[in-house]
C-alpha cells in the first residue's frame, strides 16, 4: 500500500484529536460495569435484587416483608406478544410517595427485569420493552413509604421467547 503525505497528516491529526479527548475526560477509558452503575444509583449490595427468583424474594431483597395487590398500580402489557424478545410494558403508579417501580417475571432466568428509583416530585411512570422466556405473568412492583404494592398481567408469548 502506497502512503503519501496527505494520508499521514490525516492519521496524525485524528490520533492527536483522539488523545486530546481521552486526556481531557470527554471519552471514557473504560466502560462502566453494571455493578458500578447499580452501586452509584443505590449504594449497598444491589446484586441480591437480581438474584431473586420469586416476587416474594424480590420484595425481601428490596427491604420489604410482603406486597399487597393494588388497583392504584396500572400495568399495561399486551395480552398476546407475537415476539417474546420485545414485549412493551408500561407502569403508572397512582400511589402517593412512590419511591421505586420494579418490573419482574418469575419465569425468566432472573425475575427482576428493571428497578427504577423515582425521585420526589417526579411522575411515577415507567415504559420499557422486556424479554419473556415463555408465557408468564408480568408483575409491576411499587414501593411507597407505606410498603410494597403490585399489579400482575398474564402475557402469552406466541413466538421466540428471549429471541429464540
């Protein structure tokens, strides 16, 4: 390959710009691990939440004793998901002082899909797409200053749970 002065200058200029951005901190030199992010958001041992296999274990891992069924937790999910790899789920809490919204499915390898801490003054609403391994109940778990509350919805998966 024949190299000329113009190619050399482009390469040297790009390398210098990259070194400047890395040195100034604009480009991180390492990616955050999931543990780093979880510990930054919720100090303490957050991994136990993701090790829970049932809703009761999840409530205990989050610091509660039991959860009550509540009509003030609105869980929206399709009755039938054509593709288990992409199931849209929305949760709206009408409970006062909502601190956390978690979405879980006991039939997935890890029950907990997401746990979102809700700051004071923020609308307690979460929307995401989750994977379902098979037909199962999706549970929305809400933590308030009065305890844990939940809503459930059965979602039938017709094709390819978890991308298969």
